[in-house]
C-alpha cells in the first residue's frame, strides 16, 4: 500500500506530491510516484472550482503483494 497526497493547481500542474505512508516493497512506491508524475499535467480545474487547487489523497493497494 502506498498513501500519496497530490496537489493539482488550477492550470492542471502537479504542484506537490507527497508519500504519506507505505507498506511493502519500495519499488511499488517508486512506480506509483513515477506514474502520477508521468500523467501530469492534469486537466485544468473548472472555472467555478471553489478552491485555488485540488488536494487528492490516494491509497494505492497492490493485491498481488503478500506479507
């Protein structure tokens, strides 16, 4: 499991990415971070979006991974 918090700016730019918690092999966490960075920039936020940016917390689970 990798818990990641990302902040997307109004223009869709990835303004921050933070790994909040991890469980399992580091390569899974590294791959998760790389994938989120590779998808950037994201779509711009709608003009009526009430905040300056969008904060998303993702819990990524790896079902094939065993303890």
